[in-house]
């Protein structure tokens, strides 16, 4: 059991982790830190945290594990602020959607990535945000990726692994670079496409009618465009190299589909759509 867990940023992700660990009896005290006193008070009232702190030193004091559940764009400044207040044995992990930028931020903040810093990323979430949207089942049967470095303490990795397993997740490990390439394709690109499609349609003259008659397929595909724009702004800039690579690949394939439609090449369209259906059906199994 983790005796004292400090969550920096008690929103959907951090709040859901706190709820899950409490439900599993895997944590003693949960301390929430943030700059929004109203959100911290709400977290207290909801029973998500046991103590709220707006003073960082007080929040970190005596904590066995610290979870950074903040936007990737805010990681470096937070790590710099934490550096002088961390205990020698405190384990730090994060939930950032990009790992290369987080590791680089830790290097700049500490001079070198501390052995007890374990980069992590839960592959879970909803389009909603804030502690009021948190729920204990968010991580059930979801994957969490850890990206330990060669110098990372295996004992710290084991603690973070056990933390996520207690929350109901399946934990896997991969390198930082591989994580960012995979997530660029499977998460970051879909969000870029959803935001761009909705923005394109919203700026068309007949947009009111377009949205009025939008069916289930449109709602399903664009649901993630309701996610926090600031968070995805940070992710796109933090993982720009990998996102640009997969975005260029997608743009080329989209141009090929456009060409097939322009030529009236039904065979090419059927081949592409059939191949996509087969891949998607296999993914569902």
C-alpha cells in the first residue's frame, strides 16, 4: 500500500486514479495539489482526495509517490518547482501523452532524470475534463504504458506498475521513442483530424444545417473534438516530429482516395475501404 500519494492536478485523470486506488484499498492518504482552490475543494467534497494543498512544499512533504497529472506543456515548470522539495526516496511518475518531451523536461529540471522518476501514460480518458468527471472505473481493463530509462530504479518501476494494476489497468513497457511514434498514430492524429473536420464544417456557410442533420457516424468520429483544446495544443507541439510524420502519410493516402473519386475508380475505392474494414474488424476482436 502507498501510505501517502500526492496528485499534482486533480482532474479527470488524476481524480480517477485517486478514486480507483481508494476503492481498491491501495492507498492511505491522498493529497491533492493545484492552484484552483475551488477545484480542490470540490475534490475534497467528492471524497476524491483527503487533503488539499495549494502550497507545493506542503503537498510533497512525506509523500511516497507523486503523480503529475498536468498538461505536458506545464511539466518542466512544475518539475523545476518540485526539485528542491522532493524527498530522497520519493517516487515520481506522470500521465503525459508524450514521453520524449517529459523526459527532456526532467533532464532540464534536475540536470539528469532521477532514478526514481518513472515516465508513464494511461491510455484512457474521455472528452470530459475536471474532477467532477472522474470515476473509479476509468482504468479498468485499459493499458498503461511505462517508459523507464536505463537509469530508472527497478524498484520504483515496480511500485508504479503495482499502482496502475491496483487501479485495474494492464501495464506494458516500451521505449520513449516507440511510445511517441505509436501514440502519434493511434491518438494524436485522430484528435487532429477530428478537430480539423469540425472546424472546417463549422466555417462553411451552411454549417447550421450540416450539424442539424449530422448522424451517429459524425458524432462518433468527432466526439473527441470536445476534448480540452489547450491539452491537445500542448501534445501537438510536444510530439510534433512523430505527428508530422504520420500526418504526411495520412495526407498522401487521403490524396490517393481523392484521386480515385475524381477518376471514378470504384475498384480502388473498394480496395481501400475493404482493406480498412478488415483491419478495423480484426482490431475489435
